[in-house]
C-alpha cells in the first residue's frame, strides 16, 4: 500500500477571506500545486483515492494537481491531529491514497508513520506543498500501524519550481 502525504500549497493571506477555512492559494501556491501534480505523474505516484481537508486551500491544491482519483472531502482533516488522520486513513479503500492536509498535523503524522525519516533537510518542518511518498505492508489501511512506513520519496515544491 502507498500513502502520499501532502501539505496544501501556499495560501493567500491577503485574499480578503474572512475565515481561515476560506483562504485560497496565492500565485506561488497555484504554481507549486501544478508542479507537484506534474511530478506525481512523472514518477508514477498516482493515487486511486484522495482524502482532502474541506478548506479552500486544500481544495485548490487538489485542483492544481490535475489528478483523476476518487475524492473524499473530510471536515475531520481540517487542522487535524495525527490520530484524526490515522482514523481517516484506516477507513480508506484505495491501495494508493493521497491525503492533503495542514501543518502541524500533516508533518507530525508523516513523522509518526515512518520507521525512519527520509534524508531531506526540510522533512521536519514540512513546508507548504511538501510531499511524502511512503509504502506500507499489508492489504488494508484498517491494519496500518504508525512507525511501519518506508519513505520512498520526499520533495518540496522549490525543488521543482526554482
């Protein structure tokens, strides 16, 4: 089984959105999401299922990725704690799942999911649109245990856009 954990792309704090939940991406975030989608396709990291926070910036990130996958927008993923993410993942049915969420939860969940971290200087701060690809043994996400994942790849958008 494969898990792709992505933090939403850079949001627009000057958008005029009155609620944090409604903040869209800025221009850099839109470019990053497109670049990350291109990277996922080029590497063959294509999800069957997407679990996405309901926030506008996560929805915009997903749109920018231009992926064709069954998608569930989950209110529980908006500023979720790692255990909320684990609960959502355990209900997933796809062999390859993309989860799009927020920090600090997504970074903590990535750290807790792996047996050992990837060799990347930005893994622990997990900047916007950072993406981890990790493999897990087993046939069902319901049985997924923290600390058992193997990092396959980790990338930040600056590696693709600069």
